C-alpha cells in the first residue's frame, strides 16, 4: 500500500515542476551567477568543512527537487550530486544546472534507498532540507542509506520543519497556536487534497498526496540506529516558508508575531559517520 501512496506523491511532484520553476523564480536564479540559496544549511555545515570552505567538497543532496539548493552549493565550490524521486524534477534540475554553467552539479533520479547503488560512491557531506521528511514512510531505511552514502568521517545535515510546528492547526483566523494535527508518528499517512498551483492558481490533475508525521524521537533514533553519531542539534525560530497563517515575514525568514508563544519552527541535526 505504501508504494501506492509514494506513486501518488510522485505524480503530484512531477506535475508541480513547471509551476515551481515559475513560483521559485528559477530562470532569474540560474541567470544570476551570484545567486545562492540554502544560506542556513551552509552556515550549519560550515564549521564542519575544511577551513570553513565548500570548495572541492564532495556532496550529495537528497530529495533535491528542481535543484536550486544543489546549484547553490555548486556555486560555493562543491562537487555535488542531487537526487530525487521525480523524473520531471531531475530533468528540470539538469537543464537549470546547464543554464547556470555549473558542471560541478549533476543529478540522478532515484529513491533515497536506491541512491547508494545508483551513485556507487561515497561523499564528504550528505544533506536534505526543508519539507522532506514528511514524504518518507520509513526513516530507518532513509538513515541507513545516508550512512552508506557517507565516507568514514563524513557529515550529514537534515534541516526541516519541526514536528511541533507541523502539529499546529493550520486553518485558523487568529494568532493562536493550537495543536490540531498528530505530533507522534502513527505509521499511517495523512491524506491531503491540496491541488492548487502556486504560480497560476489552477488545479492540478494529480491533486492528492500522502504525508507521514514523524516525531523528534523517531527522527533522532533512526539516525543513531543507522550508526551515525549526532554532533549538533538545533531548534530554530525562523522558517523559510509561511507554514502557519500567523507568521510574519522578516529578512531572516518567517517568524511568529510579537506576543505569540515561542515554539520551534525548524530543527537541524548534524551527524557524522564514525
């Protein structure tokens, strides 16, 4: 049954690619050689890089979607491979990297579980970020794949929406923070029918998706059980997208309004393969 859920998600993400190319300003990004995204991820990783530099670092970016963060690390000097389940996303990412003139960014269509065999090599850094874990049914196999992708001593970063934030009720017309969604993993996916595109506000044909809630204990335990050693953990009060209606835009990202209780909006884990 999980395979059916994943197939539905892949159809949705395939269809969303053309919309995201417009909504994310992909052409303007690739045409500006100074443009880089994933600043938070870079700052989290920098202390673990030789001399704080990404030049020459061998990286793999899991669940890279259309590759804008992947290209960003290529522009920082990394030799980087992006992987994604969506063939449409990988085709778009490959075209964007060619347009951007970043031959040190390449892409491969595969699942996280298949990535070690498909790529057939190990990396200094593996990372995945911003809205990725909820699409995974099994975190144990995900973390095991990350372990296999890293060389001994290699670093893994996950930077994603905090499970506490994801448990907040979204459909509200006030600034109250109310728990309305599961926090703890249930093993079963939640069904969403959110089929409207960002750029054109038209309805998708493949509008149904499935997402799995994962609590922090499940995430951290999967990483530890895979054999990785956690070296840093953070909870963050800014988030790159408007995940709740009450959030306010700032130069650093979206934050809760003044006077609102503070909850973590994002979290980060840095772990090393011994």
